[in-house]
């Protein structure tokens, strides 16, 4: 066999058969715009209705079970959906307004109209719809709608995520940091020049003062000799030297002012610390004794404790400006330490310790006091807080009826499911060689059972397909045909299913050909690594996608029983088992490794990460919480109580 034929066979084994096909079909699993009949009132022997039908997004079978009706949708035409959602939108229903905005933005069956989409998104956002705020922000950010710009988009993102602090684009922050660093360098050079001028003027002053002292001695001597000619010459030289001394003094004073000015400017520049500055003060907690919990200091205190003493030591390269424990400014004692007794009457008390220096460098130490032997926290006395649950649907399709078999999806899926269950506490469902009906049945079960306090990860490994005509990507179930997409699962199908789920955070991980079509990314949100920042983002509804490649083929194999993507995904999860981490962090670690591994086989594979558009993404990022360190799990209700209360 020739070398070129060997290479072709190897490529087919690694990439599998990736193909495309047209049009789909409607079945009971599809998400439809369902109209439920108005409430019927029995009045005596007669009947009356409350009026207009109520519109909801649900599956076709659920709509039928609830006595609703729908028009079979046409993927290429949204007129039927517009007929359903426009009346309640005009009546002020925020969800309906958001849906109408999506219809105009998608533009299927009509030209896309971002301006009309923005009008409806704006009305829904004014009614408090976080999803509409995010959608409107994207239009502003891309310059597709009038009435707002990139900075308006940032404000909408902030409102949608319910953040107090202002947001900034990473490019703006980087540009600002570059400007600050350039200014600091310029000021440093100006300070050096002013210092050199001052030193030169001071040296000249000293030399002239010495010369004046010598001339005065000479003047006394020549006067004693009664030599008029020499006396006049020395007096003239003394006068010129004194004038030169005055000039040198003026030059030194000017250099002093220049030096003071540049030093003041440098101090001002230091107040604008770059985002990655590491010169902030260091806070060390001395009392009470503590056990670090993944970036947060959590202290269990006896249940009958009414006051707790907090004592810290602060190290700083510059003079301290102030130290706060909670809201109180605390002065240093004779040991240079800062202490305060705080009242402790609640079950869980957050205390933020901050320290800042004269250059406005700030350090923050979050401390959580939690009463021992207490029942889990609740948001209100009448509504106990349910524990947060993590679910995973893991699909591995290897043996196909009409497509070439794949070598790794089953091994990939089994390893991922086991790791998520054993190391991260997920309730996992493993589907091997799943048909379209089996896949949708599990998604339907999750849609019915998940709550707003649950997180979901869907992992798919198998064949993928792409239709450039309608810009649809597909997952191919094992009963998928070669010449029809009737049994395929389209990106629109997945988006619709995810869009009607109540789960708080959902992450789709797709290892298949053309899986990049599922990613509709905009500018990345800022992602700080602090525990409290991660916890805050974990409360924000998110719909994210991590794909093994872009809109092209990907490798099946390359790492033993695993694909190159699955191998790096699994290794990445194994590396992070001591502290919470976000999906973005995992992606940033594994993406370059996948690219390098694929390049070694002569393949081009570019993993993607971003949000799933039109699925209700608001902000935040999917948070993985390892099972190790059960102290954090035990504190989760208290943490969610605090974050949920807006403290």
C-alpha cells in the first residue's frame, strides 16, 4: 500500500465519516409555541371563557397533554411563532417580548431586522428580563442596533448579572494598563532628569560657596596689605561668584519643583493599578483559628457565641492608608496588629477585611463565620433553600447503522461519566449508542425534573454533520441515515431544548465533527479567579458550549482509547480536584493542547468556547465543584444564602 493511501486510511480512521444532508421532520420531542386555551368558568348551566389563550414554549407532546394547540413550525419561517407571541407581547408580557425580539433577530423567513429586535428586547429589558438585557447588549456591542453603543452594552451586561461593580472590556483594560505603564516610564525618566539637574545645581552651589569663602579670605588679606588694585579685582571676582551662586540656587529651586512635580505625578499614576498588579498589601488572619476553604476563610464558631474577636496583621510595601474589618476602620495596636470584636447573632456572618495603602493598592480577605451544629440555611423562614444539584447526560455513539463506526466515543463517554460522578458529585446518565428518540427522551426527563437550583452538563461524543445551506450543525444518533437528516439532532433542536429548561447553569460539551456551529460567542466576560467572584457568577443563569473543534472535521482517536479532545478534557478535570474552577478555565488550558496534538497528526483542530445564543444565557460561567473538601459542600447553603441576599 502506498504512503499516500496509508495516510488516507489513517485520516479516515481518525476523523470518521463526516457528511451533510438536507431538511428534517417534526415529532413529539420538538419544542413548539403552544397556545393553552383560556380558563373555562362554569356559571350556572352555562360556560364562559376568560379570553385569550396563554402561550408557552414546551414540547409537542406536553402541549397535547395540557389541551393546548400549535401550528407545526417551519424552520425557515417564523410567521407562525410571531402570530403566537405578538399579542401577549403587545399586552406587556416580558417573556413574549423577548421571544418576539428573537424572531426578528433570527430573521428566518424574512430578512433579519436587528432594529425591531432591539425594540422588543428593550421593552422586555425595561420589565426586568435579564435574558433580554443580554440579547440587547449583544446587538449594541456589535453595532447592529441604534440607541446604544459598546459602553451601553457593558451596563446591560452588568444589570443582567446583577453586579454592583462596573464592567470594562478586556481590550480597554489592556489599553489603559499600557497607557499607565508608558506614563510611569515617562515619569520615571522625567524624575531621573530632574534629580540629575538638582544634583548638578547642588554640586555647583557647593563649589561656588567654597569659591566665595576663598575669595572672602583673599579680600581680607589684600585689604590688610592696602593694595587698592588687588582689592578691586578680588571684590569684582567675589561679586561675579555671588551672582553665579544665586543663579545656581535658582536652578536648584527649579529642579526641586520639577522633581516634586514628577514625584507627585508618579504617586497619582500608582493609584491606577493595572488589573494584574501584585503589589497590594498582604492580610494575615491571626484570630480566630481557621481552616482555608478554597480561597475563602471559613470559621465554625460555637452556636452560643455572641461576639467574635477578629485580629489581623497587614504587610505592605508602602505606608498603609486604612484597614477595615467589616465597615469599621481599625487602628493598629502597639504590636502593629488590627483587632475588632464583631457581634455574632446570625447563623452565618460574612466579614470582609480590607487594607489599602497610600497608592490605593487594595487587598480583600473574605471571612465567613458559621455557627456549629445548625440546620442548613434558608433564604426565608417559609421557603427552605434546596441543596444545589449537579446532573450530567453523557452520550457516546460508536456503532452506527448507516455510518462508519467510531473507535473512541464509548470509552470517552464512560470515562467522563465516571469522573463527573466520582470526583464532582454529578448525578450522571450514560447513553451508549443512543437513538434520536432515546436522546430526546432523556432531555425531556431532565426538562421536567430540573429546577432553578440545578446545574446540567451534556457531553456528546459521536458523528457530527453540517448543512451549509441552512447553517445547521447536527449530532448524528446511531439510527441516523446517510441521505436524510430526519433522525438527526440539529443545533436548533438542542438550543430549543436547553432554552426551555429551568436549570440555573448548563454546559454543552460536544466532541464531534462541525461542533463549533453550536458556539455563538461574543466578547468573553471577565473571569476573576477569586472564590467569591466564582461563587457570584455561579448564581447567574448561563448557557455555554465547549466544542472539540470549529466547523470542520475532528479526530476520532489519537490518544489510545480516547480522542485528543476527550483525553485533554478528562486530564483537565483530574488536575482540578482541590478547588472550584470554571469551564472557561478548563477550556483555556486544554484548547492549545488539543491544537498541538492534532497538528502532530497533520490535522487542524480548533476547540471553541462561548455562549449558546437564543437559549436564555444571561452571564456567568459553569462552575465545577470537586467533591474533595467536604467543608465547602457543607458551607454551600450558607454561601448561597449570603449571595442570594445580595450581601
